């Protein structure tokens, strides 16, 4: 098969990206396209963009909802350590041990998946000019043909650049005429006008309240940013889409609440983002981890992931800060004498943007001005739900209620 590979930030994915892919497919240059969101981009500080799982699922949901034929999302970069250079990605992607099972998982028959494949690295007309300055460009050309869009009437003499690459580095460059939509993700974000994003992308952005606060990471140290972005990638193998996006949403909201109520935004970002990190681990393993945390035993299966999460966050993601670990440990039950950080994560978990289990308008409004009142309202709604279901309220929650004078 001729496999097109299209890498980029896709922050956010827009109609120009889709048109380029369809141009390459419909023009008959490739049989299928794999689209790879960058996990760690060398060209910009990766901590300024959305963590990779958001961009991956934005892409995946869009491809599925638009039923784009022969286009597939590829998560390969989240499994590569260090900077995601094209040469490194192609090295892994072209390895039969990776590509054959990957294609079979997409539903491609074993015989076809095992064929000798030709790889094409798809580029927009704006990126080919800098290709010779990429990391190990000759290695890239030894693994893949460059397939570059050529915009009619463009100032850049792409044909000249293409033959320059072939002469200097060997390999092969193919060009295809493409007069698709003129747009860029950075322009979209500058104007905050998402009309050039496909509808599934607009819906995704709205559901998770992405991009609305340009200064969302203000006050977060570079070290904490890196911990957050690496944790997002690190949790990807352990959580399914909905839970992973939920836990990251809690991170962003906790960060905002921390700034509003005078807590450390970096700690809140990390505690919120990791609060559910253990929730989909094997239940016996959760119990084992939970028992090792500060002697607190939560025997209820639904609660185990909280102390287990604290241990998993420490062992897997290197979190040592006790305040962060306790905020993870007590996010489901609360407890007496809660710290501000614990209250923030507890609240954010219940009201993050994609939560729709009940009408949260009033609690969200209270969370703009009064942390304790918003927490109080949340606990009251939890209490009502438990009473309706005939469930006992955890002693820690009772202690929390006493503190909050409920
Ligand atoms: Fe949880
Ligand atoms: Fe949660």
C-alpha cells in the first residue's frame, strides 16, 4: 500500500488540513492516510499547545463523525520518548513490528497489512522550504517520499525546492496541485473564530471549553507545565477517551480556580489532571496501591481509585508533593480540615465543563466568587443523591460537612 503520513500540531484541526488529505487521496497519490498529532514539537515549546491527548481525540472524533474514508488517526508519537522528530517517527512507523499490527487493528486484512508498503510524508506547501533544516532529512528521505502540496500561483517555487532536495539529499519528492482552503491554526486562535474548523471539532472545543482562556497557564512554572504535559501523555495508555479528557479538564479548571482563590495554580493543575489517573487500573491492583497510602482504607470499589491514584501519581508520574497527593486521595470523599487545594480539586471534579449529569449552573456561578459556598452546594447535591439511592455517606464526607456547617 501507499501510506500517506501527515504529522502536525492540529491545534486545532481545521478544514485546510482535511482538504489537503483529501487532495492527496483523491488525486490517487496514496491509498490511505495516517494523521499524527505531535506529542512534543521541536519547533515550538510544546507546553504552549494543548496536551496531545486533546488534539488526538479531537482528530479521531472528527474523522469518525465526518466518516472520512481511508483517513485514520495515529497515536504513535505518544509512545515515543523525547522530541518527536519526523526521522524518529518514520523509523518506528516503517518497522513491520509496528505497522503490520497497527494496520490490522484498523481492519485491514492480514495479507494486505503484510505487503511491502511505500510511505509518503505529506507536507503543506508552506513547510517544504525548510525541509533541509529538519533533523536528519536524508534519513527521512530514505524511509519516505515527500509528498508536497503545490498551490497554484504561490510565490514559493516549489519545483525548484523539490529538485534541490533531491539533488542535495537523494530520495524523491512528489508534488501535487492543491488549491484548497487558505487557513492556519494560529490565525484561527488569534481571531478565536472557529468557523474554519469542521463541526465535530467546534463541538469538541465547546464541550471541553478549550482555548477560551488564552492565559490559562499563567503563574504555572515551566517545570509544572512539563509535568502536566508529560502526565497527559503518560496517562494515555491507562485511561479511555472520556475519562482521560475528564481528568485533564479537571486539571485546567483546578488551575483556574487556584488562581481565583489564591492557591498555587501549578499544584492545582497537576493534582486535578491526575486525580483519576488510577480509575481504570485493575481493581485488585487499585486495592493494593490504595492500602499502601497513609493507612487510609477505602474498601468501597468506587473509592479505591482515589488513594490508589495518589500512589500511582507518585510512582508513575514522579509526584512527590504531599499536598498534591492528598488532593488526589480525598477527591471523592473529601475529609475534615480540607486544604484549599483539596477543595479546589473536589469541586473541579464535579463541575468541569464536560460534566452534564445535573444542572450545574448555580454551582458554577458560585465557583466564580466563593469556593466554600460552591463546595457546600456540591456536597449538598451529593448528599441528596446518596439519600435517593439509599447509600451511606462516607465518614470523611460527614466530617467535611460538619466543617462546612452543612
Ligand atoms: Fe474520581
Ligand atoms: Fe473525576
